[in-house]
């Protein structure tokens, strides 16, 4: 008999090696919760920007354009999308890879938040 004729042995060996390298559930949850706090802060900040800028525009008796409101709503959605993508890509990886993915997503969120802030604060657009 050859290795190819025994279908279960090879598949079992692959399953056992994957089971040994899997990250424990408690560690996955801990990493996700810790980074979830950072992402949640960015969502809170984006909601604050949307509400605050609308109130400020109301006090000045002007309105934000549709582009400005859409940009602020995208600022709310980006942390959710980045977190979900990092979680989905890291679900079967080791803890270090999960941390790197969450950090990369968080860096993306911070860069986009800084861009939105620059557009509104520096008068880059007539919003």
C-alpha cells in the first residue's frame, strides 16, 4: 500500500498539525477585546465629529454639504470594516499574526481619521 491509497492517514496528520498550532480561544478573545476597545474609541470619536460638526454648522446657520456628511459617515464605518477584516483574516492564524493584522487595521483607521480631520480643520474643502 502507498500513502495515496490510505486517504485518512494523511488528512489526519494535517488536522493534528493544525490543531496543535491553533491559538487558544481565550487568547483570541483577549486580543480581539483589547483591540476592540481602540477601534470603539475611534467609532466614538467619529460619531462625536458628526454630531459636533452638525451642531457647529447649525450655530453658524449653515449646513454641511452632502459630501461632508458622507465623509463623516464613512469615518464611522471605516473602523467597523477594518476591525471585521482584521478579525476575519486572523481567525486561523497565530497570536502574533492576529496582533499585526489588528495593528495594521488600526493604523489605517488612524490615517483616514487624520485625513478627515485635516479636510475639516484646514479648510481643504468647502464642506
